[in-house]
């Protein structure tokens, strides 16, 4: 097996010298303070906006839940109205189904 130094030497020899110098310059170069300031300000803005975004998400969720609750209430009311109407129809049908001729005969006997 080749030693680590030998492998590094092979890698260094394989890469052109101009690229090596650019890599070394990039590793040792300091970042412009304006760039770090812009990144820092962006990070502060994101952290500062987080509570407002969280509350907006909460309000949106609550509004959606309330809307679903109202829709369910309307559906329940419609179902109850249909059940009440069906019960009324059955009651009226029962009243119309009563034999009234027997009642008329009995009423005639009482009148005499």
C-alpha cells in the first residue's frame, strides 16, 4: 500500500498548478464583511418572522376547522329536517288511513 504522503503527491501532481493555487487561495481567503452582514441580516429576519408565520398558520388552521364545523352543522340540520319531514308524512298517512266510516256510524248513533 502506498503511504498517505505518496497518495497526496499523486493527487497534487494530477491537478494542474493553477487549480491548486485557486483551491489554496479559496481556503485561506476571508469573506467580505458585507456578505457576512447580508447573510446575518437574512438569518435574523427569518428568525424574527417565525412567530408571525406560526400564528398565521394557527389562524388559518382555526379558520378551516371552524368552516368545517359550520358545514357539519348545516348538514346535520338538513338531515334532521328530512327525518322530521318523513315522520310528519308518516303521521299524516296514518291519519288518512284511519277508517272514518265507522266513526260516522258511531256518531250517528249518538246523535239519535
